């Protein structure tokens, strides 16, 4: 997790970033994804929720990522 990125984000967005990082780590360790493939999968999921992020519904996005990847 890049601390420079985290420090520049609003607190609510930090939670989404942390959840995205957890999802990437899980895909790599449990599902056998490469780092690049895991990152791409999580970024694609975040793109689906772009409008929610723009509206500031960070909790909704964080929960959606957890449901989709952590189960």
C-alpha cells in the first residue's frame, strides 16, 4: 500500500483504497492471480462503481468490493 497515496485521500476514500488492496492480496494469495491480473480485476470492479465514488458513496463501494472478492 502506497502511503503517499493514502495520505492525500479523504478518510472515507482511504477505506476504499484499503479494501481494494485487501482484494488484490486475496486474489494473489488464494486464487493464484498474478499481481497485474489481480490489480486489473479490482480496477475493473472499481470502474463499475465510478458513479458511486463520484457521489461520495464510499461505504457502498467498500461493501461491494468485499462481497465481490472476499465473499
